[in-house]
C-alpha cells in the first residue's frame, strides 16, 4: 500500500477542502464510504464464486472440454495444447492466486 505520512495526508485533506469546499465534504465522504462498501461486497462475492467453482471442479461437475475451455478463457488461462487435467490444474492455480489475501 502507499506509504502516506501525516504531512502528505494533511496536504491531501487541504487540497480536497480547497477543491470541494466545506459543504461538499460530508457528501464526498459518504460517497467514498459507499464506493468502498460496494467494492468489498463485490470482492466477497467474487471470492465465494471462485470457491464454489473450485468445489465444482473437485466434484467433477465440469466435464465437457468446451465448458473447461470457456472457464479457462474467462480466468485468463491459455487453453491451446493442454489436456483436460492440465486445464483443471491451471484453473485451480488461478483460483488459489485470486483467493489469497
């Protein structure tokens, strides 16, 4: 994360105050809070979907080659010249990477 010290933070607050004025600061803070909450909600939802997908792979719900290739492409995995087992392994790897903090 960014390494922001107290001087930099004070400068940022001062610039925001000058740009938006005192009357707009509460509205701006509310908007930022809502945006952060929506981002966290979307992040949690994506993590749950990844966990559910990995569970489906382990249980063998994704059997057709076309379905495996579609999922792999959606996750950014190269499908050319790979067996089904290699695709499943690569998909699991991407899921693990995305679910780690």
